[in-house]
C-alpha cells in the first residue's frame, strides 16, 4: 500500500476534515526494529521505534504535519516555535513546503549542528537568544499571544494529536500494545502523546492492554523527577536540556495512570547507551534518544524487570547524524596512514 503520511493513514483518529489542506512529507511508518542485543541483556523482548527515519530526522514531523496543516486551514501565514533543534528543523521544512514564514528561537550555542543547518536551509528566520530553551518558549508565547503568528510548539494541541500516531504504529506492528514503553522526556509532549495514542487505540479495539510508560530525563535537567523547575539545566543531550516542561502535568498523568515511572539518567549512562546502540544494533540515534535505552538498562540493573514478561518498546526520537560533533568527540577521528598497503595491513592486524 502506498504510504502518504500519518494524517492520510490515521485520519479517523485525527481532528481533520475534507477541508483540511494536508501538508505532508510522507512522515511516519518508521521501522520498529527488534534489538537482539538488548533483548539478550534485559531478558524481555526489546524493540526500537526508530523515529530518526522521519523526513527531517525526528519524531517532530508527526506533530508538525498536523500543526502546519491546521495552521494552513486557519489561514495562518506565519508560524513560530522555540526549539532545542528538532522542532525548528521540522517546523522550517513543513512551513517551506506550504509557503509559510517560519520563525525560530533557539538557545544560543546550544543546538546540534545538523538541526541548525536544517532550519537555515529551509529558510526559517532563526534567532538565537542569549538564554535557554525555557526562556525561548516564554518569548514565543509572548509574541504569538500578541501578533498574528501561530505557535507550533507542543503546547499546540495538534502537535500531540499527530505524535500519538507513533503508538498506533507500534500496536499495528506488534498486534497489541507492549508491556512497557520507554521514552525520553524533555518538554514532555511526546510521552503525553504516546499515552493518549495507546489509550485511544485500546478504546477503538486495536489493543487489549496498555503499557507502563517509562519516561527518562537527563540527570541535571530532570524537573519532573526532582519536582522543581531547574533554572539552569545541563546535559550533553541538548535536545532534552529543558528545565520547565510545558506538558509537565500530563506527563505525570501518563506516568501515574499507566503505573509507570519517570526517572533520570546521567550523561554517562546516555553516552554508553548511545554508543551501544550504534555498535551492537547498527542503529544511530542522537544522545537524547538514547536516554530511553539508558533508562531501560538502569531499570534492568536495579531489578525492575525481574519476573516480568513481554515486550519493551523504546522510542529513539532523533537520528544520530543530527549531532555529528558529539559522535566524533566521543569516538575520535580515524587513523591516518600513507597510501600504501603495508600500514593498512598492519592496522587490520594481518
Ligand atoms: C531527539 O526540538 O523540545 O518530551 O525543541 O529533540 O516531547 O519535548 C525536542 C525534544 C526527545 C523530548 N528527543 O521530547 C525541541 C524539543 C529528541 C528531541 C525530545 C526532544 P518532548
């Protein structure tokens, strides 16, 4: 069957009508990859929902096709977002596709190179502010409440509607919901969206159970875990360097209703999971994405899955190529030798 994007495919679950102009890049339908390595470690079947294979390289495209289509339907000409990078890349691409202006506020010096390149090449007006993501989001709220500009951060409910389709796809592939769903938490839109998606799919009869939602924040950017706003969040996983998540309450609801948890993982644990995914599974995801796997490994070590059966799905939210600097910084540069067979054979070990 021809795949034409998540709105086309899941229309009956989405607030669209025949009048909605669908702005799509054929997002969604991303692979659910079985991880034999993690399965052997954890003892339950582990699957990776590889969202880095969306058109702009992150899960944001699911929400953005909805937000931009609905903005277009309402006659908007300008959209705006604050971003740690992926939202801006996605907003810029979808706005370009339908001839809208896109304005982006980013924390100066703190977004991954690939994401900045994307926002720029898609012609967004990119403004780096001397402040963090939370400052940027407050400024976006201020501008969009006073001027004819549509906000496309995940406080825009259409974003959540689109992103919930990730849960639908998992159920479609597995034939049911998994027992556990692990997911990185930044602004907390995605954990909110997945939980909504699982509940709606079960209500519609496409799943008979609901997963426990396992959310993971970076240790020094863990407001939900610490139950306080973090004024100066820090982490190498810049995508989730957020101290005051917009969807804080609904993330707690997802955690509590599902009898799951939201925990923190250190930068060391994130980097270890990041490298392990690439080296053992052949899957290159950005550091923030690896937080879900880091969290599963942390819980495994603590005995959380002992005596449990079933399946764990980990959302890998963005592609590793988004942040090439961090890969090179942590792995190193290639060895350089003369263009001669001898040093090459020596390096190989022959
Ligand atoms: C790779 O782009 O907030 O908890 O401005 O890029 O729904 O915020 C990105 C978030 C996880 C966290 N993984 O998702 C932004 C932005 C990656 C991300 C998250 C983000 P939410």
